[in-house]
DNA sequence: GCAACTGTACTATCGGTACTAATACAGTGT
DNA sequence: ACACTGTATTAGTACCGATAGTACAGTTGC
């Protein structure tokens, strides 16, 4: 699950992994996350690193924490909605840049969509 | 021209500034760039920092260097074309992510385009 | 040739930040 | 009390950005 060759930090890889699981529906509301310690052992890393990933997930609303008990998935449509908005923001910023350099937005989008089909 | 509050490194800000000037047509083929030393004085920074910006611009094909003479703008359609491809790549990667989470691409694009008009 | 300008190369250092780790602290449940 | 949970603090390491100084090398105009 962790790619040590990857330049991205471990905690970010962990967080993204679980974001994906949650968004895709592989984990559901109130499902328990692995404990910071057990996951640390499993991934051969440090509990603090796992915690940093969990803190990130909590800040972004993917999980919630109960002291002494553990971390749990915060399901619901809000998550999917938020994620959609994140993607939308990225999209808008790319298109704004394109517009600034007077590129034809429709052409650009069509070209991009074409590439994806393959 | 340099924003010291900005978290982005100085050399990157310098490079982006000139990229913009070139892509927008404010600077044309073979126009001379300011010398590394003079620009360093003007920006109250270090010649090495400016050189790092110029090295970046050269690597990316925006300018060319003549030893002893200076740096000059490398104009031409290639630049614009390359920049367009960069934007296209970003666009494709965002849309791929959207697709992965089974979002409706057309809706998403329409929404984004709508936001830009404002 | 010389002076004054251009860019290039290399080394050293300082400061800040990101990442990971080690250790100790604190709450929960049986 | 014990075994589990998360939390906080501190430390070490590594890397990056920026600065500084120095020396070298090509171009141009006088």
C-alpha cells in the first residue's frame, strides 16, 4: 500500500488510500479505521505518521475520532459532494489559466475528453 | 514583481513572470532579457537567484543564452504549443480523476465553464 | 590591449520546513 | 489493573531556497 519509491510523503499516501476506499464505498459510515498503532506495525512505519494521515482525514471530514476508542468513517453524501467540489475547483483553475492565454476552451475540453475515452 | 509573502520561491516567481510576458506577446523573439546582475539589483535579490530563474526558463525553452552577450527570448509557435499541451495535460488528469469516481464529466465541465464566465 | 560589460561554475553557509521517529502522557473499557 | 485507544512533545534528519563570495570565461567598444 505504501510505495517507498514514491516521492509523496507516507502520511499522504495513507490518507489518499483511505479517501479512495471511503469514496468508492468500500468503507461505510461508522466503520472503524485500523488503530494508529496496528496500522503503523502493518506498514512498518511510525504511529505518528499514521496519526498525521488520520489528522488529515479528519480535517477533511472523512473520519472522526473518539479518544480512547478509535477512528471511524464519517459517511454520508457530504463527503462525495465535497470531493466533487474539490475536483470542480481544480477544473475551474485549469480552465481559467487556459482562458488567460486566450485558448479556445471548448476545443481544449473536447480534446481532453477525447484522450480519456481511450 | 516579487511577492515576499508568497510561499513560492523567488526564482519561480521570476520565471513565471517572464513566461507570462513571453506567452502573452509582451516580449518577442530575440528581445534581450535583463542581465542577471542588473535584474538582481532591481529586485534586491542575488544574481544566483536570477540565474536559477533563467536556467529554468532556458530548460523549458522560453529563452536562449549567448555567453558574454546575454539571454534572449526564444519566440515562435513552439512555445505557445508547448504551453497549450501543459494545460491540456493538467486538464486530462483532472478529468481522469473525476471519471474514476464516476462523476458526470459533461455536467462537471459545464458547471466549471459557467463559473468562469462571471 | 584594456575596461566594462555579459554569463558560468563552484563552494559554503544559514534558515526554514517537511518528514519520520522515540518517548511519554491521557482517555476508555473490561 | 491491564490493555487497548488517541495525543502531545521533542528530537533528528534531510532537503530546499536563498545568499554570499570568489573565480573563470566570452563579447564588445574604446
